[in-house]
């Protein structure tokens, strides 16, 4: 029996034996599956199978703890200390909204950076180099998000490409200065 709520959110039931049941696929899943669903942008809600209480927050926190324990640490110790210090503080109620807005801004900036790099070299002889560098940036970003190692090999000899990009940037800067005069 497939079960979704009205806004197309997948319902995940967590049983007392700590097993997670995806009502959409009628199968048991792991926290890794939920992490993958999150990365894919799938919306889900985790409920206690017995009480029907929403425990999504606890499960997402557990996923973060497991990711951090695997050595793919993304949260700096100083950040964690500051976050813990905010509990019980008069500003505690504002922190979730601030963190949510900051993360959304980070994602927007990431997308804008990608667009800017694509547009900056669109009609340039270095467009192919920029495209390959952007692809490497995307691989690095994905590796950062997933904790997977970055590919090595032919990409290691990019000094020539970097030098060419620097030369192109200098040429473009000179062009802009001439336009200002």
C-alpha cells in the first residue's frame, strides 16, 4: 500500500526495533536511503509507527551524526560549540530561521557562481577550459557533499589551463580598463 500525504511527502514509519519502512515503496530502508532521498530533494516525514508522532528532526540529526562519525566532518568544532551555547539563550528561537536562511543563501550563491562562470567564458577561446574546470568544480562540490574522494589522474596537470585562464582574465581586465577610458 503506497501512502503519501496531501503535499506529496513520502511517509517513513519507524518501528520500535529501529527499522524504517518506506510506505511509498512498501520496503524497509536504512538511514543511508534517507540521506540519498534528501540529496535528491525528495521530501519525507518520519513518524513513530506506534504513536504516529513526527520524529523527522531526530532522524535527520541521527543521519548528520552518522555522516560526521564516518569522517566526512562538515561541521567545525567551533560551530558546534557555538550552536550548543545557543541552547537556552534568549536568541535560541531565532537560530533555526537564521541557519535555514544562511544555508539557502549558500545554495543560491553556489548556483549563481556556476552561472557566472558559464557566462563569463561563453564566447571566449577558453570556453572549453572553463567548461572542464566547472565540471571539476562540480565534482569537487559533490565529493564535498557526499564525502566521496575526488578523481585523480589527468586532472592533476591543470597548471597550463590555470595559466591560460589567468592570461585570459588579464586580457579581459585590460579590455575593461580601455572601455573605462
